[in-house]
C-alpha cells in the first residue's frame, strides 16, 4: 500500500468518525433539585437498557455527582438515536447543610452531603459549558417554574445553542400545572410526563428521537 | 468594592452596604474579575446591584465559583435576581454573532442568608434584606 493510499484511508477514518451518525450524543438531564431528574434517567435507562442510573430520593441533592449511562438506543417513529444520558445534580445558587438536618441527618453527614452537593453543582455547570450536546430540562410541574435558577439555566443553554427539551414532570400530582411551565418558557416545547408512573413516556421518547437524532 | 467603603467590611455594625455597579465599570472587566468582585462583595455581607447584568456564560461561571466557595457555618451561597429576559429581545443577529449579550438586565445579588425575594415580576424586584 502506497503512502498516498494510507494517507487517504486515515483521512477517511477521521472524517467517518467526525460525521458518523452512530456517535452517541451526550444529553444532559438538568433542572432544579427534586424535579425528578434521576427518576427520569432511571426510567429511560431501564426502558432501553434494563439498568438504572442511580438512587432516587425525596431528599434534595441525592444526586451529587454527574452520572452517565452510555449507549442508550432510543427508537421511535422510524427515527433512531443513540445517546449517553448524563444525570446531573440539581442546580442551585445556595446550599445550606442545616436543610439536611430536617431529614433526620447528623450534622457530620449533613455537612458532608452539602459539600458533595456543591462540588456536584459546580461539576454540572462545567459539563453544561463543555461536555453536552443537548439538554433535557426537567421541572416539577407542581411548583412555580418562574425561578431565577430556571431562568438563568435556560438562558445559559440557549446561549450555547444546545437543543433543549423541557419536560413538565410529576403530572401525577394534584397540584401539577403544565400550562404554568408553558407560560414560563413559551419559546420552547414543553412535554408533560410522570417519570415515576411512566405516563406519556411514548411522547417523551418520540421527542428525544426528534430533537437529538 | 473597597474604594467605596468608609467603615470597613459590613460586619453587622452599621447596617447593610449596597454597591451599585455601573455598566461602564463592568464593561472594562474580564469575566472572572466581575465574578470575583461580586463574590468578594457578597461574602462581606454586601448587596451587589449590577446596572447591566452578566452574560449567560458569566452567570454559569458565577454559579460554579459560588459552589466552590460555600463553606458550612460561613458562606451558604448567593441569592440572585434579575428581571426576566425580554421575549422580544432587541438583540440583532450581528450582536449574537459577535457574542454580545444585549439581553442582560439589572441584577441583584446578595448573601443567601441575608436576602429574600418577596416579589418579582417583569419590572419589579422586591427583596427583604437583613443584617448578618
């Protein structure tokens, strides 16, 4: 094989890798604490791979490290997308260890948990700037979406020109209002779901295939 | 903002210091300088008001740096409020292309344990500020 042929082959391999449709997209699951991000990540991972991503809890900041589930293949309406799901800690601008004391935690554990939570949020922000190809933004539809953190995060995502899908989670709760989320972020499509109950996951998967495929 | 202080850091002796920072002053600062100035002020117990807020990228770094500085019983983080970004932004395509973030708006930042937002809508931010 001549030098020219070898060079041509290696360029071809590089371009194939660069433009390959099979290369998984890294999709970050973002949102405020307790929106149900891990419940959603586990639901997606279980439905398409059989494995979970991480433990779920009603205590804020249960997820304190970004966790990745690789090569999740989602197929809907003839569209197939392979994604790496990155479940991130809930984003906030403040963490007070005393809040954890309300959840029957000793001070030492609460301080450790808050320290891990702050590291996790910092890490999640870094991922958002550097390492994700798209975002699933999860909101608890039973709470007011019009918070500073949500406004800032959506602004940050928009400024990076990342595709974003807004999910109005916890529609199983009586106080849920999907319209309130639609009103808060009218520039984006909002999909209702209950990740816990598995309600409307078909539409969620169809939108994931459409947005990130 | 040490140059505007007369009585030293806001240690609870004389009320709450408010720093209103003009857009021109911010325009000459690098992103990390802005973040450092904000966090230094907030950690002294001051309320920092930016005439023109931060870009999304700077906001992202502000959250990240804030998280690295949180320390139990000392600093719990920040409370930050801006007016909502306008739907009909006057930002031109060229501005976006050049990376200019014209949607930034007045921003209020304070220590999380001293400032509480009472009401917020598209043209009013009402906050309760307490001493340390």
